[in-house]
C-alpha cells in the first residue's frame, strides 16, 4: 500500500521571484518510483501554457529523491532507511530547494519531505542475562535498575512498556528519562528469606507500540545473600546537576555520600558505576572510589548530547555486602561556542563560491539562497544576516533562517560582468560570533547586442582596369557579447549593379575577416559607381545582425585615346574645301574630338604637327584652324596639314589626322567667320578672370619694385655726390671747384704709371681688410669723367681713416657707372699699391692756391697683375694761350651737367657716356700736347 499526502504553504511572493514552501510525507522503505508529490499541480503551474516551464534543483541532492524537470513530479529514488538517515531524531526531514521557471518568472520552492517511521525494529537489551545479589534483610521498596532496552524506531514504534515474569517478591516500574527514553527498575515488594529461597530467575520483556508490536527480553538471575547488619545508604537517591559544555576536563561535577553505621571494614564505603552502565557514561565521567566525587573525564558538547543519566552504587568492604544505588542526571548547559554557519546555494553554479545569473534577468530576480544556522541554543542560536558589496543586490527572507539574494535592478554584463558580495552572519550570544563569507556573482551573456559596424557607409575608390581578386578594404563590426554571441560573420546581401549584374559577380567578402575583394576588372566608362550592402551576423540564438553600405567609386584611368568626331575621317584623313580668296584670319575648320575618359583625362587640346606652308594656326582649346595669311595662287590647290588631339592625363594619349584643304573657285561669303589673330604664335592666348587677376597683381608688384629701385638709385646718387667731394688732390695744396680763381681750376685726370708702361687710371678697392684706401689699376687706359669735391682733397698717407673715398664698383647700383669687370682679388694687390687719405678742405686751402695742384679723377676698372708697381701722374691744366678757356669751360660744363644728371635722375645711356668720355679724352690729350712732359713733371 502506498501512503501519499501533500500540502503546501505559501510564504512569500514578490515581483519576478517568489518563495513557496511545500511539505510532503513519505514512508521509509517505500519502493523506488513511489510518487511523493507534483510541484506543478500544487503550485497551479500548467506546463502546457508555457513550453519553457522547467523545474530544477538549486543544489545537487542525493539520489533518494528524484524530480521530473518538465512538471516537478517528485518520486522516491531509492529505498529510504529512516534510522540511517535521521537516527533517533523525533522528526526526519528531507529538505531541498527547487527553482521553477514559467512565463519568464522565477519561483523559488522550498520542499520539505518528512520520512515517517515504520515499526521495522524490535527492542533489544544490551545483555541477554544479568546477575543481581540482594541481601535477605533488604528493605521493602528497594529499587534495582535494569538494563535499558534499545529500539531504533521512534515515536509509537519505540519501547513503550516493560514486563517481568510472574513472581511474588518483585515488580517492574517504568519511567521516562530526560532524553525521552524509558527505563525500568525492579522493586522489592516482599521480604526475602535466604533459608526459604536462595535464588530467583526473572525474565524482563520490553515491548514497543508498533502495529504489530515487537518486543525484546533479558533474564535476571537474583541471589539472596546472608544477613548483613547494615548496608550503605545514600543521602539522596536521586540527584540532578548542570554542567557547562565548556567545562575543562577534570572539573568536579558532583559528590555523592553514602553512610554505613557498621564499624571496621563493614563500615568502609566504596563508590562506583553499576555494572552495565553505558559506554558513553564511563567515557565522559569518572568517580572516586573513596570520596564519591564525580569528575569530568572527557569534554562534553551540548550540540552532541544534552543530558547524561548515571547510576552510582555504594557498597562496604564487609562480607556479603549489599550495595545501594543513586541515580544522577547531568544536564549540559549550552554556551556560545559556535559561530554561525552560512550555506549559499546558487541557482546555477559550476564551482563553489560562484553564482551565475543571466543579464536578461528582470528586476528582483532570484540569484542564490543563503541558509544560516547556529548549533548553539537559545539566544546564542539567533542569527542576523546582512549582504554587502553592491547596491544591485539585496537579501530577501525566504523562510526561517533562509534568505534569497535577489537583484534590485536589471543587469548588464557589458557594463559589469562580475560582482563580489560579502555575506555577514552574527549571532546574539555574549560575546557574539560573526561569520563572513565572500561570494562572487558572474553575469552570463545573453545575445542582446547586435554587431555594430565602425562606419555606416564605406566609401572605397578602385582604379579601373584593376586585377581581379585584388584587395579593396576590410569592414569591421564589433559585438560586445562574448562567446558565440560575439562571434561575427560577414556576408553580401543580394543586389544588382546598374547594368543588372548580380553584385556577387563583382565583389566577394571573407566571412571571417570582412575583407572585400574584386572578382572582375572594373571599367569606368561602363560602370562608375557600385553600391551594395554587407551584413554582419553573430552566432547567438536568435542571431542578431546589422548592415553597412559599401560604395565603390571607380576611378577613371587614362586608358582611352581621344578621337576626332569632326570632320569625319576616312583612312585617318579628311578633305575640307577652302575659298581661293580666303583672307588672313579666315576660319578654315573647327576640329571636334571626344575622349571616353572623364575629368582631366578627358580634357583635350588640339595641335598642328605639320604645316609646310606655315599658313595655319590653331586654337588648342576650341580646335579652330585659322589662316594666318591671305591665300594666293602660289600656295597651290591643296594645303595639307597634320593635326593631333591630346588628352590631359598623367600619361597623355593622342590621336592624329591629316587635313587637306582643297582650294575651290567659290569665293568666301560675306558672312564667313573671320578670326582676328592676336598672337604671332600658332595658338591664341585666352584670358580668363583669374589670369587677369594674376596679371594685374604681377603688374602692381613690378610697379612697386620699380619705384623701390628708383628711390634706391636716387638716394645712392645723392650720397655719392656728397661722398665723392671728400677726396682732393695728392699733396697739401687745397683744391676746390668753387675757388674764385675760376679759370685756374685744375681739371685733369689722375693716372697710375706702371714701370715701363703708359699711365692708367686709378681704382679704389673696398674689399680689403685694411682701413686704408687702395687704388688699383683697372683696364688699360680708358677715358673717365672728371669729378672734384669741395670739401676734401687726397693726401698720401699710411694711416687709416674712416671717412675715405671709394670709387670701386660695389655691384649694388650705388655708383654712377657700375662695372662688373671690377671684381678681382684684393689680397693679391695689397703689396704694390699706394694708399691715400683725404684731407679736410681747410688743410688743403692753407697750402696754396689751385693753379698747380692736381685734381683726382674717377676712373673705370682695369686689370692689374699682382705685384706690379705704379707711379702717380697728374695732368694740371693752366690758363694759357695754348688752351682755349672757352673749350675747357665747355668741357667742364658738360662734366657738371653729367654730374647733375647723375644726381637727379636715371643713369645716362651708354652712348651719352661714351661721348663724354671721348670729349674728356680729347681735352686731356690737348693738355698733354700743349704743356709737354716737362710741365707735367713740374706738376708733381
């Protein structure tokens, strides 16, 4: 017969997680497969409404109980032995927790299965027979304890009564012990007489309350002893003491005392445990034979055994001694010596100390079950539990001292993949004990993130005529999920190109890397742009995907030759009529051409390659061929030219054609187009807005540069006019062109005389490192302009002066006559040259008048070999009858005019300069002829 009953009690139900306790009853030794209960029926969960409904153990249990996952049917897994499972516990419970998932809702179910006892064990005594000695003078109601019968069953199936065989002297009395067990004592109800009956045999039977009842028996052999005057008597036949469980070994528990009034050895009392005492008593306690003091032999534990019953006997040392018995009850007192215990049962776990929960779990979803317990009793067993670590989780009481860890919000693995929590349990004992347990909750991934491309649109440029199979680019999509949920594969979405071809015939994609490759060569002229869509999908269930647009722009390559569209060519030539009276500027032909390329590759220009008569010019942009001269009969009847059209590609391509202009008798029409040639070149110059702007800007720059040059030259001339006047004559006689002598002014050139050569002009070199002014020989004798100054004269000196005169060409346009031929090495000329230092005008005036004094003349450059020596000669001019004063004044006037011109404007032209040089040379020549060499020597 199968016994089955079930009932459940709803304890709590909150949001997405609820806690329910269900209780069932089964009996031990039920056959495997026996139904215990059905969770889905008792909790009103219909699996047919939700195919995803499931029931599973939170923590793996033994094989005693089995559960069907689809509906929670509980059955017996194997035969249950209650005595082995729960020993002597009054109540035997099998508890476990189940999580039910239905309609996207988690439900925690606490299951308690009580295993009921059946009477499958009989009472048994520890000994089959017992020997007992009793004195014939034992008083009535003397009690003799019997061995306790042991029955492994509990409740009504345990020992309920004791019986003895028929006797007139003894009866049996049954009493309940502190631990619930029942014990029996043999009570003397009639006086014994050894002479009448010396031995008694009594059978004791213990019977349980099962149905049918079972029993066990033992035999007691009683011997009646001869009379002994006195026997020891305990002060208390029954004692009860308390012993703290933390008492150390050797502690005194109690002390018994028995009194014997006899003298001698008959009055000496000894103590001990009665024969047959339980082993647990003799193991934990010991008694002193003489003093009767009971001490602790081994430590006690309240959680193991809460009470001990001891039977102590006292006897004297006399012959035929009769012992007395005292019962002592030792109750163990609990102390707070146990810390709370924490047991965490996760809903899903593959390792200790770690719980898993999906990131798709809703708010207040169940994560793990926390059970706390304390082996102590009373206030020492009361436990307070708290959870620390993160606000996303909290504790919620499930039942008794069991709590649930539930979520306080939705979770996101991509944000926080793992939580480290701390569970703290503390009892209320004094002092309190605390237990801390760290626990990890890991968030399992759900496929809640689709792959995301780095770009919404990929623009790719591919040069036409590419090699099939060439790499274009790589598209990348990232999936924040992990595992299969984050593994991305790529594919092309079927589409067509503008010409109707499948896109899969143009490009391919690597499904793993996302690399794009071409499958054919692109042609810009037929396909300029291709658009298609790439999809990235993950491996999750259900799979998520996203797309991106790929736009391929085909880049033109200069792979097409330009060709003429007008005139129509035959055999690459064309005949074009032209009137015999065509004038210059006549538009003979307008070429037209086309290039299939685009952009700069399609920009065309026209050129004439061959034109023997040089009759035609062409506009390279428009292709207009125009006559450069009027046609005449001398040119013939056929005018042939060769033209070309060229594109503007990086590697230009071109085509050529031959155009034959056939002269016809038909005259040019009045409305015939005539183009005015604006250039001597074959090609006309066209202006656009930017060209005009650039030219205008360049013109402004030129004007500004010209103004700067004019200003610079003007300032330089003025400065030179001031500086040139600082040089004076060689010697101490003053020289001034403003001298009142007027006609006596010296106006002759200065020369250097090479040893053995004719005189040559002087030249001052500024390139030397010395502070002296060096006058170097220039080219062979050349005429120079006269100059003189009103402030300084020249003095031969070896000392330096910062205000010296320089007549060397600087090359910077700062002298009246820049001569580029004056560049020579000054270092080679330092040794053989004479230096001069200008003297102040006053110094010169104090020396005499101007008449016989030389005047320094500016010279042009001349080449002097290194190491040459020279002498200086002067050509003085006197007012004599040999030289016309008028002619000299004219020469001097011309010189002054030349000086004035240099001071005020641009440099004189080369012809004017040459004229003045020639005039001065004639004047000097006349002076030498008139004065003669003797007078020249006197001048020195």
